C-alpha cells in the first residue's frame, strides 16, 4: 500500500498523528485494479492510529465502519444536520431525498420540489 503519514513530536519521540492509506481492495485482473482509501487518526491519549473513514472500491463511504454497504454508511446512533432550514412551501425548490428541520417540523423532499413535513413535540 501507499501511505501518507503525519507525525508530531511529543517531547521525547515522533508519534503517529494521522495516516491516509491507498490499498488494493479486491482481486486485480488484466486492466483491473480495485482500490480503497482509508483515513486514520490518533485519538487523544492513544498511541496509534485508528481507522475513521474508508472509501471502498464500489465508492461506498464508511464512517465508523470498515465494511460500508451504501454510498454513505455511518456507524453511529445519530446523524447531525447543524443548520435549520425551512422550505418556503410544499412546492419549494428541493431534490428527492433532501432532509431539513426547524423548531417545529422535520421536512423531507419526496420528489423534485415536493416537500412533506412532520411536526415534532417534546415528551
């Protein structure tokens, strides 16, 4: 594999900070070289890198997983959209699959320029 590595000096030695690894990801053949890219970082208090994200030979991106099965596969119990957005109307510009939120509703665009919303309340 090809490695791009970063290190830092901790006062006594150079230690791994992060690494990007380019590797064969499948069985090569004539004119065929499947590959993947992995991104690794060292957590605070740790002494070695841990894989954080991967792009496999199918173009699937895994965050927190080494076996992504969809274009974006996140292994966590939450997904965060930081900025609120309120579509101007049910026919506001949007693409199928767009998600949004504001203080009163969750919104999903179910077809081009076609939004649906669900009210949310505290419990």
